[in-house]
């Protein structure tokens, strides 16, 4: 039988915008020491718009944007939506892409007009030994903008900078956790400059950037090895393994199905402030039971 206090809190939590999928994990929430937040789609809204295009070659914006949109029209990633939306806003004819494949957490590859088209992170190119040296890159990232590189037939042709919106509730969520004695850590596949800018805006002092999807869960395990009880908050397919490994996995309600199904608690309102509510509710519930 479900103890009465727990039953009451479960209905209370529904009123608070929380969906508790795993009661044991919810009970553990009262002992948390640290909360790890994914950046894109979690602390930010994950709705990207192109703010700048930097040409690296002798092409023109319309041509390069058309190639990028062709490949990205097959992707569900928020960056892809931003690129396709810009091409449509400019009334460009988007060529057809074939052989599209995702490099999860790093970019996308396709064939467009029999050319090899890649839209990838600057970090991906750097790891392959082809770093982008253009000054604009660091400058745009320092403004908190996500930058991706269009590579056609092996030649970098353009940088696309995309601006996301930091959720207005995120800063308050971090401050509230701090007042509860819990530290917040940010984890992102995005570049260091972007991670630094967004962290500073939110008052987060510890962050890890250019974290590939399989490394997200490793980071959680590292924190646990330091003796911390850790919650992970995420929205994406790439966050799912980390949500499973964490002592408490929390999915953003507006996130992907995979994230929601991997989580112990779902933030139905997609409001990061509700993380503090989980803690408060867990503490109140299990105090009363003893
Ligand atoms: P986060 O960890 O912040 O949620 P992701 O792991 O989804 O971010 O993506 C990390 C990085 O991989 C992005 O910042 C981008 O550089 C690159 N990337 C992923 N998917 C795409 C795509 N479809 N097009 C271009 N770049 C992509
Ligand atoms: Mg995300």
C-alpha cells in the first residue's frame, strides 16, 4: 500500500507541475548535493535563430544558406530548425539532400548537388585537426551564440551563429538551489566560450563544455565518485544515458520522448524552478513519515 503522506504529495506534485515516475528516486531527492543541468533546451529554450553569417570563402550568403538548409531540413535538432527557418524567411529555394546522417552532438552530413555537405561544430573540426582560425568565431561564442561551420567538399565555407533564449526562470532556479545548499553545474555539447557566457549570465560557477553525448553520463559518474548525490536535468536524446545514471533524473516536459522516458521526474511546465520544488516536496514528505 502507498503510505498516505506519499499519496498526498504525489497529488500535490501534480498540482505543482511535477510528474513523478519513480517514487524511490523522488525519496532520494531530499539528500541531493548537486544538480547538473544540460544547457540547450534545458536552461535555454532551445529555439535558435540565425544572428550572423560569416563567409569564409568567395561564396554568397544565399548559396551557403541554401546548402546548409538542404542538409538540415532532414534534422530535428533545434539548430536545424533555426537554419531552415532563415532560408525560408529569405525565400530561398532549398535544394534536395540525400544520404543524410547525424553525427550526434557534433553535426550532420549529407549529399547536396553531388557535393559532400557537413554542418558541424567548430570543436568537431578542431578534433579532426582542422581548427577554424577566423577571429569572428571566438567573438560570437563569447556573446553566448552557438556557431556551426558549413563545410562543402572539404572546404569551410561559412559560419552560422545562432542565438538561443535563456529561459527567464533559469537564473532564479539556480539561486534557489544555492539557498538550499545545492550546487548547480552546467553540461553542454556546445563550445567553451558559449558555456562560459551562459554560465556567467545564470550565476553558475562550474561548467563542462564540448561534452559528447556518451561523456555526459561519465561526468555524472565522476561527480558521484566524489561522494555527491547528483540530479541531472535534460531534454535531449543525448541526455538520456545521464538521466538514467543520475541519482535523480529530471526531464524537461517539452523535451524529447526518450528523455522523458529515461527520467524519474518530469517538469511538466518545463520550468527549471520546479527542480527546487521537487527537493522541498521530497524533504517535506519523508520528514513527515519518520
Ligand atoms: P547540448 O548538449 O547543448 O544540448 P547537443 O549535444 O545537442 O547540445 O549539440 C552539441 C553541438 O553539436 C551543437 O552545439 C552543434 O555544434 C552540434 N550539432 C548537433 N547537431 C547539429 C545539427 N543538426 N547541425 C549542426 N550542428 C549540430
Ligand atoms: Mg539539450
